[in-house]
């Protein structure tokens, strides 16, 4: 997955590698999710979403438009569980410039972002 100035990839073993944004110049194992098996990743403008094997969504990066789904416009330096999706089985997710989407099996879908929403909907 690729964002504005960073990129991420997931191995078959569920390990997350990231690079770019002047932090990791070459692909580096991202240590903050070592105990979580990541099955999918999405990158937005300045944020990243990680989907765990259990269907949980973690977000981190700049939350300036509420895009992290954390009911805040603040930056999240560490992957943070999106509480609004806790207990739901997220099947797929997508990251845009200032918004993201999560497809929840049997429950509909959920989105976050834009200045007016400031979190999950």
C-alpha cells in the first residue's frame, strides 16, 4: 500500500514492513504490531490502517480530519485500536486522501474522515 510519502507491506506471516516519511529509508519491520498478525494494510495521505487476523482495525499517523476513526483530530504515534469497530468483523478496508472505509461483514460499512465527522460513523 502507498500513501503520500510512505508505503507499507505485509508478509505472509502477518509482519508489517514500512518505509518512507524520512523515518525508514528502506523497508523495515514495524515493531509496534509484532504481537498482532496483520492481514491487510492501507495507507492514506499521512496515516496507516492495519487489519488484524481477528478483524480488528488499528490506525496511526496524522488524524487531522478525523481519518483515524479515534473521535479525535490528534496524531496517533502508535497503532491504536479503532474502538468504534471493536467486536465487528471487518472484512476489507480502504484508505483515501482524507477519509477511510471499512467493510463490516453482516453489519454494513463504516467510514471516518472529513472535518465534520471527527471519527467513525
